[in-house]
C-alpha cells in the first residue's frame, strides 16, 4: 500500500513538472502537445468534469448524418466517439498539424471499424477545412496553440454552414489556456454569436453559432 502511495505521488509530481515546463515554454512560442505525450491528452481529467469527452459531446446536439470538424484533433479523444454518434451517414474530419497524432486517429478508426473519418494534415490558415461544409466544429484546448487566432476563427467561420455551431473548450490545466473573455472576443470579431456556456471560468465550453 505504501509503495502504491509513493508511485502515485511520483506520477502526480511528474505530470506537474511536465505541465510547468510546457507552460513556461509556451510563453515564448506556440507549442502543440507533442505526439509522445498523446496518452496524456487522451485522459479525462477527473478534476474537471465538463472537460470529459462525454460532457463535451453532450453539448453538441449531434444527429445522424452530420458533418463535424475536429480542429486540432490530437490523438482523437473526441473524433472517435463523435464518429460513432453521427453514424455511417455522417462524417468527421480529423484535422491536425502533427502526422503522429493523425496516425493514432487512423489506428483507432481501424480498430473500431469506423469508415466515416476523413483525415487531413495541415495547420491553421491553409484553407484545407473547406467552405460551408460542417454542421459542427470542435476546438478543444487548441485555440491557444494557434499563432494567428483571428485568422483561425475566420477559417472555421467560413467552413461552417449557416446556423452551424463552433464548440470551444478550455481548461486551466492546459498550458495554452484562453480565458472566457478572450475566447468570446476572438469569436465575436469574426461574426460568431455566443449561444451557450457550460462550466466555470477555469474549465468551460462555449458554443458559438454562425448566423
């Protein structure tokens, strides 16, 4: 029992050191979560209930046949359950700048026998997501990693269908955490209208609508 306690404490300290180093490094430049830390991204933080994949998806009002863009999808923590929920007539686009992350998404999709996931490698500003294509766009702890956030919002706005929803999730534990006020300001500046807010000031999801 004592050994288990020490192992648990050591693991928590290890995660804390990673978070501190990552946060201070991010003050100088935008650093996305490296592929070797993808296992950490996939965990549902027990201290922030509204950050769980289930909670985020619950706020999306998904329906069969929808098209969803997981912008900065990482290892597919949201991509896979969203693909299951919208069914074979829907489609999820897993979009990320890191090939290693997309390889993990591809492997998971194959393991789950999911054929409704499109994988696109690219960064913000490349125009790859397309125009008026998506019913929903997910932006989960990604906004702060993007150097030109307004340009990214414009690209997402263009990619959504009219009345489409952009869902932005932020949690204070993320090194690139963006405050509620900052997220709203950036989204409003390109034409988004705030629709729903879930959570609190240190862990939240905001849904924006494209008029």
